[in-house]
C-alpha cells in the first residue's frame, strides 16, 4: 500500500522541477488525499501543485482544508503564505 510520504515525495519532486503540471499529474494526487485525509503537509504540497498549474480555486480550497486539519506551526505558516499570494478566483483563466 502507498504511504503518505510517497505522495509527498512525488509532489516535492514536481514542485522542485518547476515544470508545467498536467491535469493527469494533479489527478494522481487525488487518491492520495482520499487515502490520507489528515495529512496537512500533503494537502499543502498538492495545493501548491494546483497553484503552479494555474488552478487557483482548487489550490485555495485545498489550502483551506489543510489549515482545518493542521496543527504544525511551520505547515500552517506556509499555508497562510500560499493563501496570501493566490490571486482571487476572478482572475483564474477559463477552461
């Protein structure tokens, strides 16, 4: 069975690569979030991937969900920072 760390490692690799994120790559993390719904750091990483892909609405939703479950101060700080820099949903491009 997959471990939350394996999803987190894959997300960090994609974040570090800085390459464009595809819809298929984002979808691959959905099962990880379902399997590990209490992993705030994983939610943060996936929210960041959504932000990198220009999916600001879903990035904001994931970051807010992560804030609701995360007590770790460092992760909460990164989540607040991400929420501050995300543009409003009105500026998200249409599909």
